[in-house]
C-alpha cells in the first residue's frame, strides 16, 4: 500500500563469500523481491479462482502487479510446508461418544501431456481421431490424472430405520428431527501421490484424533476396489477394526439403471419397484435382490443386450455384499452416504481445477489442491505462522548463526 520501500542496513563482506545482512534475518525478509504480505495474498487468492482473478485481487488489495509466472511460483512456495505443518501438530483426543468417519474418493484433473501418468500419456500419444473436425464416440480431447481426496470428520451417532431412509408412500413416518452434522472436518487432496499414500495420510489424521483407538471408526467409500483394499491394508497395519460401508446412493443408482430393463421410461411402476428393492437392500438382503433381478430378466426372456444393466446391477450387489451391512450401520447410527466427500470433490477439484480451458502441470495442480484443502480446514492462519518460521530457518538461521557475526557497536 506504501509503494516501494528502501531499507538501509549493515552488511558484512568476506572474500569468496556471500554478503551477510543481520537485519534481513531480524525482519525475516524473503530471498526474492516479493514480501511475505504479497506471498500470503498469492497463497490465498490463487486457490480461490483463476490466476487472472488472483492477479486482479492482489492488485486491488496491495497495488502490486504480478505476472502469471511469478504468481505460480509464489503459489508453489506458499504450499511447500503444508505436509510438515500437519505432521508436527499435537494429538487431540475428542469426545469418545462421536463416530470417527473416514471417507475417500477420486476426481480427474485435466493435465498437460508431460504431467500425465505413464499409461495415460502413452494412450494419449497413440490415440488418433477418426474425424478431423470433431471427436467420435469414446474419444477424449483432454486427458486426466486422478486426484485422490480424503476426509476425516466426527459425527454424533443417530440410529435410524430403513423406513426413515426410504419411507413407504402409503404410510409416511412422522417428520424426522434434524440430522446431526459433520464436525471438525479435515480434508486432504493430492494429484501427485497415489491412493495408498493419501489414504495412509487419512489414517494418520484419524490416529491423531484417537491415538488409543477407543472410538468407533467407520470408512465410507463409493465402491472403488483399490480404495477398499488400501483401507483394509492400513487397518491391518494399525491393528484396528473398521467397518467399510459402500455409499447407498451408488447402490440406488445401480438399481435404477436395472429397472429400465423391465419398465418403460417414465412408468410409475418402476419407482415402486425400485423402492421395494432398495428397502430390501437396506434390510440386508442384497443377495436376494440380485437373484430376483436376474430371475426377472430370465422370466421376461431378455437377450444379453437387453438385460445388460440388470446383470450389471446384480453383479455389483453380489460383489459389494460384504460392505452393504446397512442394518448394522443404521442400528449403530453410522452414516451410509458419502455426501461429505462428494461435496469435497466438487469444492476442491471441480470448482477450481475444472475451470474452462485449464490444463495443469503436476506441481501447480498439487500446490492449488493442497492450499484449497488447507483453507477449507480453517488452518491457513496457523499454517502461515509456521511457514514463516520455516522460511526463517531455511533462508537465515544457518547463515546468521549466533556468534558468527559480531554485534555492532
């Protein structure tokens, strides 16, 4: 706000050595020309919207005009200590009555060719379009790299019944009381690390909150087999028992897709049929529902193409049956839907990384995702204090060691 500032300070010189300025260390001046105030604005504004919007916001607040490349560099520098910040946090033990919910999902980010994983990059290089002026069915213009998003939050358990989840239209239950909301949400996301590393970080956060494993843990997934296997592996390594629940909304979508094998589009009977099958799944009879769907397709004499979605639904129900123990989840008050992580995917990835025309490099995408998660967690102010201390250690502490420079008279 004051424009250019000139500082006069004492310097020490020695042959073959870089000049030393003790005042720089006292003021914790950055190594480059941009002040920590500008760097803080960059770390806040760049994850919020496009880089052009961030440049305009910084100009409005500080009067400083920053180029796009400089803004990206400041963003990378601002995110470099986030992992160390979370690693050094003290353990906190919360109320043992609340559930500790762990959930994970993945979302694609359109990347530049050099930032793609090797199989995707090879596939993109070998792809050749059938037409010159437009994409054909199954062809892709922008290739994506999957970002893994995880969350840990606490939830007051509230037992429910299947009728409260899917009420009978003819016998609706009384109005339900407001549901408990997720508390103390923590998010993390990475496009550079694989799912195993990010899920391990999720378990580390859960361990920080419940180091003695006295609380009830619950894992919510959308059915991704790799994520399920990684959750099992982390649970075994930490010697804990954690039930895994597949999102009921995903199950419901499979049942809806199967119903159109048997009913005409828009037929009210389809809705009644889906409600009946979904309630049976909530009652713990997923295997029976799968058998009934196959039997109905066979009875109607549908060929392989006509019954494809029905068989797909039945296969899904049978494959995920170990994770469809909804009766136990409802009785213990555990959640059965992944709304929290779905919202996190939209907020962290889609709202920022999916801006029209955006193509990301690996380092830039990782920095933006890291900072968006940090800000969403409400930890930015604490992190920035930690980051400035780390900057002082990196830039000044080793060079201005006590006793190396004489105290001026």
